[in-house]
C-alpha cells in the first residue's frame, strides 16, 4: 500500500513542479523557478520517505539510504518554498528577506543534524522532529500570506477591480498550503505529546503501544478529509477545467 501511496504522491506533486519550471524557462522569473523547485523537492522527498517506511522492516539499509535522500530533497523543496513566499508576497521587505534566510539556515541545520547518525530514519527521534518542525514553517507562512492576499483581492473583485480567476487561485493556494502544513504538524503534535507524557512519567512503553495506534487511527480519518481537499485545491490551481473557470467567472458576476 505504501508503495502505491509514494507513487501517487510523486505524480501529484511533480506535475505542478514541471509546469512551473517550464513557465520559469519562458518568463525568466524567480517566483516560478522556486515554486517549481519546491514541488520537485517535495515530490521526491515525501515519496521517498514514504517508500523508506514501507521497506524499513525487510530492508533497513535501503530504507536508511532512501530516507536520507528524501531528507535532502524535502529540505531543498521547503527552502525553495521560503524563497518563493518572500519573492511573491514581500519582494522589497528586508524583514521578510531576513525571515526567509533564517528559515533556510534552520532547515539546512536541522537536516544536517538528522542526516548524521542512524536516528535519521526514526520519525520520533529528536533530529527528525526538529527537521520536520523547521520544514513545516515555510508552508505555514505561505498559507498565511496567501490567505491575507486572497481576502484583499476578494474585496477588490466585488468591485470589479481584480481578476476573479486569479483571486480564486490565491484561495486555492491557501487551502493547499494549509493542508500540506496540517498533515506533518498533526503528526508532530502527537509525537511531541507522547514524548512529553513519557518524560513526565504519565505514560510507560506499554501505554504508548496501546494509546498511539488509537490516536493514529483517528488521525487517519482526519487525513482522509485533508488530503483529498488539498489535492483538489492544488490541481484546480494548476490544471483547472474550463467548466470550473466559467463557474468562477459566473459567481463573480453574480456577486458584483
């Protein structure tokens, strides 16, 4: 099952990446370039890390090597997302530039930390958790900025001062980046909570073995909502059918 999931993740994420890189080759614009690099890095990184988990029992050496490559690819993608967000939403802001540089340093540093030692394959190990925390911030930042921009453009669209399709695209980008943030963030919160409870003596190893599968079962139900919604938003952003675009235009006319 994990094999299929890794293939699907790669396919869904690599397509927008290729499209953005092709656009960047024509436009020579850096936002398209870094947006494309984000999707390429995420498609390779996430799919390889899922694949690594799927083979960890029968082939731990392969799982370790695959996970390490996945770490590097995913880190590269999230670094590109930090640069993309800064270039798109705050190209002239020195504060945003320093924020993106800080994120780049944090992602690179925590990834290097995760790469050294055998704990790089253990999801609840401190190096991996720190790396995952650093990597979740760029998409959270992108979601925040996109949501604010979408709200501002909605007000303009109501007055006929902005393109409703572009406005809708920012809304879809908000949904996608929020979803891709919530997925790892939820896992991080659960793992952190378990570690804290164990450290405080509230949980023993036997309690973790009983409680964690139940919690993860509930989380999987949540993921069944987040994942399809996020994927739909992503694909409508990059590959919208004509009927969908016509509907967005009609709704804009009706609301104005």
